C-alpha cells in the first residue's frame, strides 16, 4: 500500500498538475473525470466534494456512502481505497498537509471535528443551498491558492477552511435530525444491543461493553454513533453504557446477596474499585450505601 508523505508525490502519481504550495493544494474535477485505482494513506487532511457515477471508494476499509453529492473528510494516516471511480458531476478535493497547520489555531481545533473519524454510511449529504455555500468557500480558497502568495495567504486560506468545517458541523446536525432512517431509532437499537449483551452473559466472558463493539453491531463508526446519540439523548455512547451498567448493578444489589466484588466481576469490571467509583459517580452513593438505603 502506498503512503504519500508529500503533496508533490501524490500529485505526480495521480497525474495532477504540480501543487502551487508544497503543503496545500486544491484539485478540481469536471463532469466525467476518472481517478486511478489506488489504495493509500497520506500525511494530509482531505476535504472532498464528489458525486460518483460509478466505482467504489472505501474509507477505513469500509464502503463510503457517496450515493449523493456529499462532502467527505479524511484524516492523516487513514486508509483510502479507490476502484474504477468516475465522477458524475464536478467535484473538488482540498489537501492540507499536517505541517501546513503548524502554529495556527486550526492545528488543535481540527482534532475536535468528529467527522474526520466517521466511516461507513456517514458522508455529509448537502442540500442545494448548503452546496452553494460550500462551493462559494471553495472558490475563495481556489482563488487565493492560484494568486501569488503573500503574508496573508495562509491565514486567509485557513480561515475559509475553518468556515467549511464549521458549516459541516452545522450541516451534520441537520442531517442527524432529518435522516428519518436513523434519527430517533439509534438509541433504541443501541439500548437493545446493550440489553442483548447483558442477556447473553457476555459481561463476565468479554468484559464491559465497548463503544467500538456496539458501533460495529449497528454498522456505524464509534464517533458517528456517539455524536448521533448525543444529538438524540444529550449523552454520549460511553455515558449511556455507564448508565446501563449502573442500572443493572442497582437491580443486582436489590435482588441478591452477592458482595460488591462479585457484582463487579459479574458485570465485567476488572476490579471492584473502578465499579465502586462509577456507581458513586452515577448515584451519589457507593454500592453498599445504596443497598442499605434500599433495604430500609
């Protein structure tokens, strides 16, 4: 598998014109363009808007949802696989080498945008109005990119990149609400998956349920699942797992005489002290105090 350390190398091997800047580039594609088959990683953040006529793209080795015009976000070192791609409409790709962000506020801020960790069926589908906003920002970036650089160029470009990311955050919120196939149903499926985990006695054998494991069952990436649950319930996936564990612990404390250490073991905790800390954080009481209150 190919790893591209530089933009120049990536441009050369994909048959693109050399980049205007060694650490930043904008690639445009008109209707009907094709892209060579490729499986690769890079040291770049990638922001792309594309609608594919045919072919397959995989992000993290899972099929990426690109059935409609959509924005995709890729972080450095993420595996990308492309096969037989042909664009149906015009698109663009913005490549930002990690080093281009050094010394800028976006260097740290970009890590807080969870959509760089999204994977399967999680592209951002734009409405016509949203698409127009993104294209306007793209055009400003492209104009600055092809203008002779000066002391303001990088700051202006990154300010527009920051705007794209902020709009993407807003549009994802809209997508969470509007996607009727997902919105309002994920928490039910998530809770059902946790209950099945408890019911099948997997806690003692496999340990505590994990966000990764539950996300895999629901065919979602862990970050997308957590963001979607946060939108639906106000709580992240790990917070909901903790609530379910404490709820199960409460039932066990009220219905049997097992000690705290045995209950912790039955629930998949590696040690009783972690279980006790989590229980007290959720209830304000340690397990023995809770049992005493319930029995009185």
